[in-house]
C-alpha cells in the first residue's frame, strides 16, 4: 500500500511551531494530529493538531521526550468524542529523511495499537517530521500490519510534497 | 533537465519533477476540459484521471479540442487519451466513462481537480468532495446571456478553491437561490451556447493556476482566486466579490475533512 497523508499547511505550521518550542526538562516535544479516513484506504487526511501541555510530560533520561498517562488518556478521549484518528508526532530539526530511534520503534507501535483498539474504524499512526521529509507508520482500518507512509502532501494555495 | 522543457525552465529547479509527479483530475472533457487536457500534456503532466460518460457529437466539433470529423460517436475519453499519449506516451491515464460520483476513489487520489462541468449542482458537489479530501479545486465555466434588443453577453469564471480558504459559496458564486433555480429548470434548459475561444482563455488561466500552485514560480500563490471573464471586452479580472469575502471559509472547516464516521447506536 502506498500510503499518502494530506495535511493543510496551516495545521502543519501550528504543529511545527509547537514542536520546536523548548520544554522545561524534555529534550523535544510531542503532539498529536487528528486525522480521518477517506474513500481510499491509502489516503488519510489530517484535520487538526493538539499540543501536549508541559505538565503532561514526565522525566525520563532514556528518551528525548516522554508523555504521561494524562496525555495518552486525552488522546484516547479525542478518538471517542470527536471520532478522529490520532497520529503521534515529533520533529527532528535536520534535513533529509528522519528515522525512528530504538525507543520510538519499541514504544510507538504499542501506543498506536491501543488507539486502534479504541477506534478500529479510524486510521492511527506515528510520524517523525524533519525540516524537509517525514517518516511514519500507520494502522489502517482493515489491515493487520502497519503500513509505511509513502508521502505527505501539504495543501494550501500551493501544493508541496514531503 | 530534459531539453524538451528548456523553454519552461523558469518555473524553477525541480519543477518538472513536481509536475510529472502530480495526479490531476479533469471532470468533463468538453469545450473546457479538452483544452486543459491538451495544455497539461504539453507542459509535461504524466498522471491523469479523466471523467466523462459522453461521446462526441457533431455539435461538439465547434469547440472540442483534438476532435476530428471521424471522431463523431467516439468516447470523449478516447479523444483525450489520444491527445495525452501523443505528447506523453508514458503517461498514466485513468479513463472513467462515468460521472465522477461513480468512481470517488479515483477522484480522491488526485492532487488537483479541474471542474469543467455545466451545473451549479455539479460544481457544488465537486467542491464539497475536494474540500473533504484536501484537494485543490479549479473551476471553469462560461455562459452566454441575451436580453431582447441587446447584443449577447459572454461571461465566465475561473475559481481556485483551496482547503481552508474561502469557497465558492463564500465567494457568492454558488448560492441557495442559484441551486434552487437550476433545480426548477432541470430538463428544460436546452442546449447552451458554447464556443471555443472563451473556453481557451478560461482553461489557460486554470492551467496557469495549477502550475503556479505546484511550482510556486510566481512566489505569490494565493487563494481564493476568482477571475471574472467578460467575453465582450476580452477581459479577465479579479471579481469584485473578493473584496468582501471573509478570510476563512464559513462552509468547510478543516476539521470536517475526511469521510464521515458512522457509529451504531
């Protein structure tokens, strides 16, 4: 499956600005995109972004950032209340294709599986943004295995492909 | 860069790659759509989804670009495909001999959709679909009105509708009154006057907007675009309604994107 994500540029800008902010103790920031499925299983649209408040991070020297129970519960509640998928996102401040750390690879699939259990009719995933590219994996309704993200289209008055 | 596109290298480094990568949808392959097919094939687009259930008739030959006398009775899709393949042999052309509503998954894959349809209802449905799927929608259309004693008035529009920006309803182009009037007149409208040259002006402008959106060569991509065509004066100008349009769309909030989720009670 060639999975494509479409995101309004305004939403991406809000996310990038939030994720670039410094945190009192975490090395990086985490956020969640809201997303919805479409008439195509290989196309997901992003409909919004939710930041994680400072106090919902927990100290963990083994990771760049670690969010606590409240942040995850809040994301799960959005699935139930707003019927939106949740995409865990963080940002690496470099050019080129980002790649997940061993901590990302170990923990994020479990988080996304929890999202899928709660909202199986919705897509959920995790992505890492760099300044120029993105990397991601998604749980797509009707598919058991995680699907790799092929491209992101950034939509505004112009159209860009990440 | 391929020397074939040397003369359009001002579009910027990498522009041809972006153009070749984009999937464009063209809904309606009549007077307007056939111009768009031809121009995009010249520019170097290689991925198409084209929709039209009709065959060419002799009354189409005054404006259907690429059509020949022998094409009467031939599917408009095949004429479009012939034009594209003649310029881009390796192009991928998804031909849909149906109304787009019968193949929504094909349309959803498009990055940019050109709407070359006749009715406000069709335009409204196309824009709604494009908004839900975060697709740039470019609408073109023309009409000729005649009031007793006055010369015919030729008018048209080119509208770029981008997700998050004011839509055709915000612009006052689609209104409940127009939709209602059209619904009341359904089946009695008869053949509308159509000629080749205004379609060419409108389609060229639409293609220009698409190329600017993809390459940003103007460094000034803007939305919405609402160009108003006066065919009697040969003028294409910004529509006055742009001055009074709200900054954000009142009808299609970004949060309403994607398919509706239905849950059993």
